[in-house]
């Protein structure tokens, strides 16, 4: 309004208006001027300077595949990178959670089935992971029981898996017998 009045009085020719500097108290919150105030002022010696911000942590390849819904590639990638068992089992749990395990395990050839079976043979008896890995074993047995006998390498891995599971069942039966005997002894002695 001030520049208009000056122009009307002839103090300021048309097109040559000078911008009016407003005091800081008259800057309206939420405006561009409000957010850009102090942008050109250098920090003082006692001012704290924030660093450029933390870098975003780069996702692992299997996480990127999971993010893109490429489930089979995620499982293959986590098995190829030889991650520790917790990471592989967490990817398997995520595939179960997304209800994609059967589709991920189906349609595999000998080369892509071998890493899964060898991981199962190695870790299926681990108490921390046995619930997830036994479920994976059941799905693999359902999917590939009809093709047993076609590939000697896959047959050998399935046989090793079967022996490993039988050994674990025998050990668990012995533990149960031992627990029953100990309960009988504790009951007889009155130490319950």
C-alpha cells in the first residue's frame, strides 16, 4: 500500500518501485519469507553446526529383492552370500509371513534346489530355527517327492536330510525317556 501511495504522488515512477523491507516482526508465519529468514547469515563462533545428516544405510541385496516382491531372487541371494543362519531364517520367516513360501520353493531346478537342501541339512536340528526349517522341509517334501530318483545329487541331499531328521528324532526320544526316568526318581524320593 505504501508503494502505491508513493507512485500516486509521483515520488516513484511506474516500474521502478523499490521493495519495501518489512521488520522481522511483521513476517507472516507460514510464508516463504518466514521460512527463508536467516538463510544468508553466517553462523557465529558459539553456534552449533549440524552435520550433513546421517547417510541412509544401504539395503542388502536380499532386502532389495524382498522390497521389490522378487521372493525367489531374495532367497537365492541370501543363500549365495552365505549369510549366517539367523539372516537366512529371518528371510524364510518373512516369506512365510507374506504367504509366498510355496511359490518360492516350487519350480526350482537342481542348481537352485541344492543350496536350500544343503542349508536345511546343516541347520534343521538347530533348536533356534527348527520350527521354521521343519515347515520348509515339509513344503519341499510335498513339492519334490514326485521327482525323487531323477537327480542323484538332489536324492543324496534328501537322503542326508532324512537321516539327520531321524537322528534328531532318536535323540529327542532318548531325552523324553530320560526325563520320564528322572520324574519317577524325583517322585519316589519326594523332591518334586
